[in-house]
């Protein structure tokens, strides 16, 4: 002020010039301050939240905003508005919100937020053997551990001097600040006190009705460069540099920094995704070995050699594949598919199915241990009770007193949704039957002389399977859009009490819809196709139509299940990565770089990014859990499925990291101590996968029929499969086919795949004894495999404790120390109060003493005067 007064007195005669200079200086200063700032114009108060809106001259919206902002200020929040003339589009207002110290401490006490009170002095005894091998995978220690480890305790406003507090401005990190502000905003009303409708509250409703267009906390800097403001942490830049780049795929994730910047909920997701990817490495390795076994034994496949042999498979004439229009065909036409089937249908498949049943258990048990360690390190041990008691949803608070769930409506909606899935499956099956008949009829012109192919290598069975799988994949993607909205609508009608309960209910509904949607076609191929066909002359037809039920290829239905699994699983992963990496508005980042920093404010940059919704993380989990189902439920048909999942997840981790740091607005920090309902879903799928894989090996694969033939019906010399193909086929007299289904030409005898007595036998066309032996062997295999795998699973689960022993010890030790420190604090506080009371008592005693002396002296004076 003195310098300005001196300047003013010295250059008073240059006042117009000085006015322009000062105005220009302030404008430039404002622009420089706003380019990458997370503070109010005063440069002191931090922006904890930003609300954006456009003024559409709507009196109702203006009134709502006026009342809502007034109520926010009444709670204690401080507001600052950026006029639309300051924004780039000239239309958007930005309301900046700051939570002062008193508001933060009040609501930290309400939410029982844990804050540090002492540096953790318990020694860390974790030692990794051969640590030097993992050095290339490590990140710098300052990135992995951005802050010291503290003892923490729920915040208590009455004991504020108990906690470690160097600076009030940094005591609560930005993630905690925006969580507190959002808690206030979600419960603040936008009605007057005398208004009858009490459910008009919360920023979510104001966003839904268009009063505001966006609400979000700010990123602390631009992701490609550090902030020039020394008070900004620039954690976004650090995350982008050390985490969000694909060429760092081999590095560990900075989970503590992710948790600090985005909150525990997002941190737990990336911890789970990283751990899942690590465990996939072992499943992918064993699956690759099993596949290589099939490749190395490729030339030892005797049954495929018989099919391809001109003197065996080339002389076997098979019954027509459809009625009337289809001609006869030679067994050797399936030569390629039988070779391909051997790659996945071999002895190693059984071993891999058993291995995956055990792998799933190890994955889930080790994740529980990892999760328990994270709960301790991130102060989430006692979080669940807090969530249930304190985090009530605003929708529940406003609606729970006057709304009931209509169970009939809910049942009707769920039934309709499931009906759509069943209808789509029936439609795809009908397509498969029609197209298969069309492809098979191509053989009619030269029924027994040539081997007809659709193209050069594709058989009618394979062509039908590929095209039907592609159509089914498109239908799945379309139905996903519908089921998502149905699940959300039903959950909203239920009005769950807490955010955790809402997410758990939505998770179960969405997963059930997606489970049927994604896996129904695989279940059809694995357990229904080819099982209810009948035999020539007594074929089974689909719902009384002229379309015969599908038969399996002589090489088995397993290759078709593999084709379906590859198309749906790989297609979903490719489509998901396209949506995540290419669909986001990457040009927003390019435009941000092209803008002058002085003209493109921090809130405008974040406003141009995509909104990370409350269900954003839900879809990330759903994508991974659906993938988990593919690699566990049907892995016996495709041992390379874990390898595909591993390659996808290596990309997925970095794509998700890139999205969070560059494409999304900063999410509101939220707490979570686990992956929630997804844990139970994974447990159920782990148990169910043992059953499905046992049935796939027994009924979809030809493993059991081949083993029964090898050990019970093989009549040749040596332990080989010679004669298996002829043994697995039955003979039929074509003249016995009904006229409505009989082909134009007759070739006798014709063969079909089944175990039935030949014509002329006293039990003609009924199942042979071998059929019942094979069925008994299949059931015995299922029972033995299930019991063995389940026994191993339960033993492994019992053997591995959910919480590591060192974590248990540290939790007990920390609780004891917290109680001790709190007790010492209370004792010291009591001593201080007693000391103050003693001083006060002495002071009062002295005061009273002098007061009595004064009265005595006064009386003496008055007595002397009277005398």
C-alpha cells in the first residue's frame, strides 16, 4: 500500500496511462492465474467442486439455482461464479465451491473420516526373495509410497489437537475434500422452507432436470505437464507419466497414488484387475502347453487319419443332413474339421479342466489375502459399518416414507427381458438349421463322387457355425443396451437404503441378464446340440416344424463350441477396446494442447472431458467378470482362452489408466473395502465352472467314447484306436425313411453317428450295449472329476487363511496403540484442565483475598470519617 501510494503521488499526472496499465496488469494476472489454477481468484481458497450451467432464461431453473446456492452458502460453503463472458463458448457459467475449515471439520466428524495422528512406527518385515529379479518391474519408491504410513483414527472435532496437523489447508487431501462437498451437495435442498415437497434435494436431481449441466471436482493439473503453481500437487501428471502409458505395461501399478488421487473404490478396482492379470499368466502358460500338446500329437490322431483315408472315410456314405433337398455325403468331407478338433479335444483337455478348477480357487483365496492387506494399509478395516450407518442415499431419505415397490411390475419386466433372450436364442437356432440345410444341399448335384466345400476349406457345418456365431454376437450387443436400462430402472424402483446396497442389487440383476445373454448360445452348443436328434426315419424336429434338430459334426460339437467361444469372447474384447480407446473424444485433449494456457481455464478443460458416472466402474467390473466366465465355464473347449484374456488385460489396465487420466473428469472420491457383490459372483462361477467343464469333457467332447472303445471294444492287436470310426457309426436302410423326408436318390447302406443296432436285427435301431456303457462311463467321469476337484478346492480354501498372519498381528497392535495414545491424550488433557482449574482457583482465592482487604480498608476509612 505504501509503494502504491508513492507511485500514485509520483505519477499523479499520468493517471489515464496508469489506469490502463493497472487494468491490463489485472487482466493478464487473472488470465495467468486461471490457466491451470485450482484456486479462487484470491489464489488462497481451493476449488473443491465446480458446477456448470447455461442460462436459458427459464424462470423455474433460475429459481432453483438461486435457492440451492443460497442453501449451500447457509451450510457454510463459499461460492464464486465465473461469468459466461469468461468461458470459451460464451454460454456456460461456472460456479466454483470452496469448503472452509469449519465445514470440513464438521462433516469429517459426521462421516468419521480417518485422519493421521502418529507416524506408524511398527517395523515392516516383509522381504521378497531374490528381490533384484523384480527391479525392472518396480517404480520409484516416491511414486509407490507418496506419503508416510500413519496410525489413523476417526476424526473428532472436539479432539482436534490430537491429530497431526502441520497445515490446515493440506490436512484434508483434495479427494477427501471433494467427497465431503459432494456429500453436502447431494443432501442440500432446492426448495423453500415452507414448501410441501420435501424430496426436492440433491445435485443429482438438479442435473437430471437440466438446472445444472455438470458437476465435478477438478483435476490438479494438465496431464502432460506439471502445474506451475507450487501449491498444486500435480498428481495427475505423475499418474500419466508412470502409469497411463502403454509401454509401461510391464511395470507395477502405483496403487497408493491411485488411491490418494481417485479414492479407495477406484484403487481397489485397479488392484483387483492387476492381481487378476498376474494370476492369468499361470493359467495362460498351462493352457498354451496343453494346446502345444495337441499340435505335437497332431500326426498321431488315428481316428482323423481314418476319416481322411480314401479307403475308409472316402468309402463311407453318410445319411443326408436334411430332408428332401440334401444329398448323401462322404465322411471324408469332414477331414479338416476332425484334425482341427484334435487340437482342443485330447487328453490334455481333461488335465487342463481339472487344473482350471484348482486355479480358480487359488485366485480367489489369494485375492482375499491381497484384499485384506489393502484394507489394513488403506484404513478400511472397519469401513463397512460406517458405510451402512452413514452413507444413506438421498433418494432413500426422500422416498422411503411414501413409496412401495410394485413386485408384480418387477416380475413382469424381468420375465419380458428373459423372454427376449430366449426368443433370440430360438431365432439363432432356427437360422442355424435353415442355413445348414442350404449349405448342405450344395452337395446334391454330386452326392457321392466329389467332396463339396463351401469355399476351399470351410464345410457346411463350419460355415453355419461361424455365421451363426457372428449373428449371435451382434444380437448380444444389441440386447446389452436394453438390459442395462431395465436393470437400472428396476433397482431405482426398489429405492435401496445405501449406495453399497444399490450397487449390489444392480450388480446381481445386471449380471443375471448378461449371464443368460452371453452364455446361452455356448450352453446350447455344449449341452443341447446333437443330443436330441433321433435317427433316420425318426428324426426330431424343432417345435413341429420341418427343420430337423442339428446334428454334431462327426468330429464332435466341441469344435463348434470353440468357434462360438472365440468369436464371442474375442469379439467382445475387441469391441470393448474400440469403445474405450477410440470412441472417447481424444480430440478434446488435442484442442486443450492447442489452446493458450492463459485462455483455457482448469474448469473449462475438465468440463470438456467425459463425465465419469456413478456406474462407470460397474461396467469395468462387468466386462472383466464376463471374461472370467468365458475362461472358466467353457475353458475345456478352448485352452487358449486364458492367453487371449491375458493379452487383453495387459492392454486393458493401461487403456483404463489412460481413460481415467486423460479422458474423464475427476471422479468423486468414494470408499470401498472390497469388490463388493462381484466377490460372491466369482465364487458362484468358480463352483459352477467345475460342473460345466466336467459335462463338456463327458458329453461334448469325444474323449469318453474313445477311451471306452480303447479299453473295452478294441479288437485289433496293440493298444491303438484302429477301427474306432466304423465302431462309432450305425447303419440305416434309406428305403425306410418316410416319403415326405426321403431323398430323391437311394444309396444303401448309409451311415449315421450313433450306437444303434443295424436293420434286420431283432432290436434294430435301438441303442446298443456300448451306448449304455459309454453313458455310464460319462456319468462316472462327471462324479469322479467333480468330487476330486471339489475336495482339492475346499482343502486349498481351508489351507490358505483369508487374512495374512502378519496383517492380523499389525491390526491388533495398531488397535492397542490407538487406544493407548487416546488414553494418554485424555489423561494429558485432563491434567491440563485440572492445572488450569488450579490456577483459576488460586487466582480467585487471591482476588477474594484482596477484595476482603479492600473491604476492610474501606470500612476503616469510613469509620475514621464517622469518627
